[in-house]
């Protein structure tokens, strides 16, 4: 089947089955273009919580589809490529988190949304990159643990001066960015602003003109008077940036900024997932109930 026919059939299937397609900004351009909603983790969670659709096809990675299922337990949530995971989400396991909790019963557990349902179920509250600062202002007087991203954790900890332990997890693409790369890129593009995602190390973040979630970075380039930007996040975001700002120039900080798992999903995978209603995400009831409390609190405090 050619691409045009597949897109038409997908539209028809969506109508027949009352389905929506959600896509993260790190997906390929083809996938983002067929989505009903593109967004960062927070925006996509909000859509998943509010949608009237019967089926959600989630073009992203496993924790995102799982989050959609937890927030919309009555809906059928499909992940077009079941193997698409987030390596960082696996860096904290329930057994280790439980051990930490037993040893530190006074610490409130703050969980980045890039985590498994079982870890969310052991946590007090979830945050995303766009909501972490806003939410954690409510916890300024608490003793905290942040799992699993040590970089985003360090960024928020410094910004709000928190008493917060940091789990040693990281995003394998953002964590590799270096100050030297920023300096080289600034030399090559002297008129460009450098903007970065907070999953990056603090020394790189301190070099940036702006720090934000994927949606935050997108809004920044749309609203800025500046014409040229060096982008310090996964390269999928360039697709939307270029579409929204055709007259501006974007340079990816390094071509290595490509998430293997985010790039696994193709248009055909989405079409087949919806046609066959395959690769449904399920979450055990007891885990779902506890994880939902942490996610509902996140949605409430990020308003
Ligand atoms: P946001 O889109 O929430 O900024 O998250 C980035 C990310 O790494 C998702 O995996
Ligand atoms: Fe996980 Fe990093 Fe890929 Fe996001 S970009 S899904 S945090 S590995």
C-alpha cells in the first residue's frame, strides 16, 4: 500500500473506531503528521485523561502509553511497537525503590513520568519536564527523593534549593551532551541561541539561553524574535519547529541526538495497530489505582 492510501485508510479507521492518535515530538515527521495531537509528556497525558475516544493509539514509548492507560482505564490503549521503551524508565526498579523507602521513611517520593507503572505506584507524586518546577514548589519544605533522572532532578533541586536525593538514572542521549559541543556549535553559528532540555547535565544547562521541555522549547522558538537556534534535545522536535517557523534556522547540537526507541514506530505500525487493534497496554488493577493517585496529583498541581 502506498503512503497516500495508508493515510486515507487510517483516517477512515479512526472515524469507524472512534480512535485518536497521540504522538510525541520525538517521533518521525511522518508519524507526527498523522497524529491528532502532538505534544510533550504533560500535554499528551492531559489529552489522554480528557479524550472521548474509545481507542488511543500512542506513538511514543512504553511508559507514555502506560500513563495514558492509567489515566484512561476504560479506553483501549495501543502501542504500535511493543518493544519501544525508554531505557531511563528501567533504571529504577520497584524492588530497589521499596528498599530506599524502607530505609528513608521520611522522604516523599517524586517520580518523573519516564518510569514504569510499578514505580509510579510506589511514588507520592509524578512530574514531567514541563511541570517539575511548578509542582515541586509545593514540596519545598519536604525531604524528597527524585527518581529516576539525576539530571532533571539536579536542575530542579538547584533552581528551588530543595532537600532532594537524586536517583542515579539518566537519559542516554541527553546525558552525553557536553559543554565542548556547545562551544563548538556556538563558534560555528555565532548568531544562534542555544536551547536545551533539562534531561541534560547541569554544566551544559548552565550554558543555555533557555531550558525547557520539548513543548517549552517549541513555544520558545515560535515566540522568540531570534532567527537561529542550536537545539539541545532529540532531533524529532526539528520537524515541528521547521513546520511552525519556516523562516527560522535550526541546528541540532549533535546528530547523535536521536532516540532509538522513539524512532522505532513507522506509519505502517500505526496503521496495523489500529486496523488489528493490536499491542494493547494493560496495567494490573492494584498498581493502576496507586499509580493513578500520583498522576492525578501531577495533573492537578500542573494546572
Ligand atoms: P518531554 O516531552 O515531556 O519534554 O519529555 C522528553 C522525553 O524525554 C520524553 O521521553
Ligand atoms: Fe527515554 Fe531519553 Fe528516549 Fe526520552 S529521549 S524516551 S528519556 S531514552
